């Protein structure tokens, strides 16, 4: 049977076994896939795909001259849209999970059945068929405001995995925008159905089952009529399960069946119902640690880690803060029926120094509060400073020290402000003696006099 995924780009295969390279080539060409480029040394791979585009990569982890896992990481970092199928002689679940978390689209264990190999290749090429976009020039997703290279690469990865049919795990701290990435998966999947969100934190098994799978009339006391669960509402679309790290073990078994068999049992029914909904889950917890603690089932962990999207905290992409600030100010003003207020250049500089434990959600809350309280003039820095200073160990103040002179600035100072305040503090400490003040500042008396003559005023 010929593949449905013909491509003018080569499929690249890396394996140190020459006989296996011949087998892979014959299988692929017999399946209607070509051209095929093979390497028996991993060191040749990166130079080749840097010069030439590829449709997919088949990579054996056991290579003589390079570390297969490190090579996989390099490929995913440089070419996040290139589907990578891993071949390994190791049956360790941890290694398979590690490969999936790094970004592999599939993991096959030797000896490999020919049909399984070709089916995996078709899935990989299916990922590569997603239409191209000019990511750097367009807004990748309307609600994800970013110019950060790491985030743009993450959005490309989100698009690439959205049509695989496998679960997608979105991780990250509270407030980073995990649900926005889940919605992006739904959008790029091409699904015509609904995007349905369920927060599973705190749900016992009965409530979880009834909420997701529904029930039949008479299934329990008070069940007066049939009820369709949310999985039915997500038919042909995407079911997003938030806070998946809080899911109880009995419910984990039911979720695993839904993922593996695409079927579920409504309460009170003996006949399984089928589901074609895509599954996206999210958590701010470390699932690997939950696995080690026995809180999370290993088989479910393995299935959830097929495609992982880790959203970085705001402090790791602080260059996005000016963009987000402007976006939220405009959105808040529009929502409240106000004119968009302006703010000083110091505002984004001050915010970039703050570590934002609540991430983008915290910045949004700050801005909406400031716009709600705003009456005229610029947005006051003090509104933001009060919130920043309220955090233990946080302050919007900057302390500078030079030659024994310590000065505290409120917010990040301009060069003129810094010069003025340093000279002021030096003159105060030297009781107005310009020679001593110049010595404290590490400049000559003449240089200090020149600055004073240029009307650097002393507050």
C-alpha cells in the first residue's frame, strides 16, 4: 500500500547498521516515499539538514560517534518543525518518555515490524504537512503576545503536534497562559468541533465521571433523565483537562481508557460510547515527581508525555513585558470604555526588574487595576510599586553603591537622575565639601565643578 503522504523533500535516516539503512530505504521507497537520504554517522546529520530541508528524520539513538539523545535535542532546538522518529533497542520507559519530552514524535523498539514502521512514518509525515506561516511576521495566535524567540519556537511546535491525534501535555507555572496554548492546539488541529475546558482539581471520581461521561436515566438517585457529558460536547473538537496533576487514581484509569481506546462508559451504561475528541491536559505540577511518589500512574504518564509544551515563566522572557503592558492597557481601557492612558518610559523598565510570581496573569491584573483607578494624566508608577513592594523580598527600589556612597532609587533611574542623586548624596556626606565629594565619586574636583555648572541641581 502506497503512502498518502508523498513529499518532494527527503526522509533522512541515521543508523550505524548499513544493512538496516538498506532495509529502511527499500521499505520507504516501496511505500511510495522518496527520496531517502541515509547516514551511518550522526556527525553528518546536522550539517546536512542545515543546508537542505527534510520531510522527516528517523534517528537511531545508539550511534558510535555522537550521543543520540544530545543529537535529538540539537535537532529539535534548531528545527522544531521537523518530525523525528526514534529507533532504539532499549525498552526502558524512562528513555522513551525522555525522547517524547524532548520532542520526538514517535519511539519504536527494535526489532521493528515493517507495517508499524511505515505507519509511524505516515504519522510523522502527516505532522509535516501542516501549512506554513510566516511566524516572525504574523501574530501566531491572537491572544499570545510575544516576540520572544523561545515562545515563537514553542508556537511552531504547538502547530506541528496539533494534528498528530495524540494527547498534548502543557506545563508551566501558574499564570503563564497554559490554556491559551491548549486553545492554540485546538485551532491548529483543524477540528470543527468545540474547545471544551474542564478543571479536574478537587473532583472525586463520581463527579469526574458524570461531568465528562454523563449518565443514563436511573443511574443513581436523582438521575431523572439522560445526561450527555462534556466529552460528547467536545465531539469533533478538543477536550482540555486543566490541573491534571490533581486527578485521582480511579479517574486516571478511566482517562487512560479514553486516550487509548477512544471510548468511555456513561454512568449506568453497559455499552461503551466512542469519542473522537482530541485531548489536551495541563498542569503546574511536576508529573515526574508525582510518578515517583506513586500519585500518578506510569501508563498514564507515558501517554500524556507524548507531546509536551512547556511554557516559560514571564521572568525568562522579560523583553515581552513592554508588548504585554501596551496590550493590556489598551484592552483594559477598551473594556472599561475609557481612552487609552499613556505611561512613562520608566514603567516597562520597572516591571522588567520584577520577577512576576503570578506571571502574565499577574501583570494583567496589575494593569486592569491601574486603568480602573486612573482618572487623568499618565498611569501612576505608584499603583504598580505598591503591588510589587507588597511581595516579601520584593521591591521596586534600586540600590546603587560607588566608592562607599549608597543611594536608593525608586524605580530604574535615567542617567540624569542617577548622576543628580549620586552627586547630591556625595555632597551631603561631605558636608558640601566639593573636594571630598569628588573623591567619593571617583572623579576630579574639576569634573565635579563642570557637572555642577551644567546645572545638575542638588535636590
